[in-house]
C-alpha cells in the first residue's frame, strides 16, 4: 500500500511539474505593445511641414539629416527620403512608422489662358 501511495504521489508531482513548465512556455495571447504600434496611434510627423527640432527628435535623425530632409522638400511619398538618397535604408526603417508626406491642399497654380476678347485697340 505504501508503494502505491508513493508511486501516485510521484506521478502527481511529475504531472504538476510538467503542467507548470508548459504553462510558463505558453505564449501570451495579448498583443505586445511595440514602439511602432504605439506610434501609429500617435500623431504622424509630416515631412513637408515639420520643423528641424521635430525632425531631430526622430530616432537616428540628427542635425545633418534633418537639414537634408528640409532642403529636399516637397515630398510626394515618405519613401522619397531613400529614393532621393537623403537617408540610408536602415535609418528610414527606424522612422517609417512615425512620418507621413502630406500633400498640400492648395490648388496648383496654373497660368490663365490669354483672353480671346479684343483688347479695345483700334486697328
């Protein structure tokens, strides 16, 4: 009888140890808050209107890169930073989720066609 109790006691301990080990390795189903995910909810920085100080606050962007960004305006897309070789790809990858390139809402200025009405001069 003592052997049975000891055997079942050992089995219970082994099962509890196995269960606790697997519970510790089970991935958490709650999504992790990452820096990129939290910045998508935050206000995105517009590359076409941001100040030098705002640009410098971005990770990997110092005075030199911020001035290059300002000098290269306007941008149609944020990927223009890499396309125009203003930033290396690794630096762009750090800030891609934090910036946007808004287009201006003002209508493009077009030259009006010359009037076809006579000018009032006599020929």
